[in-house]
C-alpha cells in the first residue's frame, strides 16, 4: 500500500522499502547468498524512492563518496549502463560493497527518508544489482591501458585494498605484481566473509578481470619470510603495503589453553575452503550437533554464529559484554542472526572455561551492567555481584577482534605506530621508506572493506604521482 507524505503540492509518493530475503528456515540450509536477486522492476521502484535531496547525506556518509543519488536516479529510469558508469567511477568494487557494506551504519543510515521517519532506500541492493547487471551484459570493460609504462609496482596483500590499488595502477599502465601468503587472491573477501554474504564467484570475477588486464599474482608468498621487503624495493619502482590484520585478540581467562577454543578466522577459513570445493578432512572445524558459544560482538562474531547455524549446531549463543545498543557489529547482521536461531546473551563477559574429561563443557560468564553515562565517554561495564552463570559449550569460538601483525619488526627503518600499524605521512600513504606506501588495515587497523577500497584507490593515485615525478626527474 502506498503512503503519502505532505512534501510538495501534490504529495510525494513513498513506496514501502522492500529488501527480499530468503526465509530463515530455507536460507540456513546452505551457504548461498540470503538476498534474493531483485527484478529490474523491483530495482526501479526502490531506486525511485530516492528523494534526490539537496544535500546527499547518503553520499557524505559513504567512505568512497559514491554518487549515490545519480545512479539511483538512472536505475529508476532503467538506464542501467549509465548507472554502472557512474558507480564504477568512484569504486573498483560496487557489486562487492553493495553486498557487504554495513549500509545501516553508512549510506542507508544517513538516508533522508530514514532520518525523517520513513525507511531508507535500499541503496546496497541497488548497487549490487547494477554491478551484477554490468557483468552479465559485458559492460565491465577489461583493463587496457592507453599507454604502457616501464615502471612497476609491487603490492603486498591481495585483499580489497591491494586489489583496488592494482586496478587503478594497471589502468595507468604500470606493471603490477601482487604478493599474497594465501593460495588464492581476495584476502578476507575470499577466506573471511561467508558465502551467504558474498558468493565467491563475485570475488573471482574481479580477480579474473585483474589477471586478464595484466596484473600478476604471486600466491603462497609470505613477505618477510619468502621474500624480503628490501628485495621487493629492489625489484619494483614502488611498493604498496596492503596486508590485512590477521592476529587475533586472545581470550584471557582460566581454563583457556591449547585446543580449548577456536579462533574466529580459522573457523571461517575452513568453511570458505569447503565452499570453494576443497577436500574435507578431520582437522577442519565443524559445529554439527555441538553447543557453540561465540565470544564477541562484531561482524566477525556474526559471521561465526551464522556459519555455525548452517553447519547444524545443536545450539548457538553469542556472548557479548555490552548491550545491543552498544554492539559494534551491524544491526542488520544481528537481526539476520536472530531470525536464523542464534541466541544472544547481552551483558555477559567470559570469566572461565569449564571442562569435563579434558574437554570444554561450559563457559562461565559474569553478568555485567553499564555504568552511568558520562559526557564524551563510552560507558564502562561493571560486574553484577553474584551474577555468574554458565552456558553449555563444547565448542567455543573467539571473535574478539584483530591486531596488526609485527610486520615492521622484520623490516629495518619502517616506522610503526604505538598500535603496530604502519606509520604514514599525515594526509597521505607514504611510509618512512622512500617509494614504499601503505594502505587499508595495515594503516587503520581492523576496519571496513569499503575503507580498504577507498585507501587502495587513493594510495594508487599517490603512487602514480610519485612515479610520474620520478620519470620527469630522470628525463630532466
């Protein structure tokens, strides 16, 4: 049923927001994407809900500053090819960001309709549809530089920042080689994010486009072990450090020891390898028939609980020390998890792991409460006296976040911050080493994919300026 708001002399017609998802009872049966692909008509209707407001709050809230109102308007008029041209001008991965960005905290959260009491435009699903349509119709043009340059760039890390930078640099004609420790490119897009949020074929076609365009990938290459940064600097005219953050924060509690818990990323990688068709083996983690407790409250924790549900766990509980309103993960992902049968224990902090016959049997947790709010400060958590409780658990997954690895410890003269992230120049991406740049999580710490894409693109532009200057100086 259509509703009308009093905006305008004839009234502004607002269609209800519709984002079709598979029913929870159906979607938990496999690892397919849960969003049902909309029809062109559905996309036109939803894109047409955009008010084309004078100040595009959605665009301002997007780390990539995507021209959202423009491509929404074009989509509403079934001008999909032009919509794709606009979307791809600011993003190297529209169809990926459209799937995995926390739009409820970014563009859709800032949508004028959302702010004025109506439901936001389904920006993410329209963006993903535009990208899929472009690939399906052959509108995604191969990378064919107008001029080949003799200079080369080495990129450490084949995740979203590295792939975004490789795309932009190759377009400018540079010879690009990407080094990654894994056996496939994609980083967390391939191995960290579950298939029900991002199908692996969507990532692979981006990788294939880079390879077809002349980007070389060197896999099974751990920079610092298999090759040194000094060797990469000798081989390439510039180097970009775009490795992610993979060092998990460890749970510190009595009863925690070897084999008592499973790191979140290890759990997710195992499932993603299954989805990629790799041979199953006894060393891979499986939640079938087990009582699973996931400790943490971010999007990685949501990925873990929803993966455990699909693996057939007997029960899945998310234990988080703060309340729902203070949870760092996407509210959309929390709602999806609840629909799929995950139980949330809010205001519960792990206190110890209990064991029976040498195996974990329960998580003892302390009931917490939030301190009184203080202006400008995050509320502290305080234990409730006598509030301890036990959660049955024969599988405990740690999803407490990630820290940067000590990459710089293996490379003299590379400056780092007090948080072990790579130090870069203010307002840029240059490190303490000439010709070496850094972007994405290597600089920010654990962050969003969309920020990694933004950093990769911007770092590529800075590297391009640097190499052009070097060429001019050599010719002078």
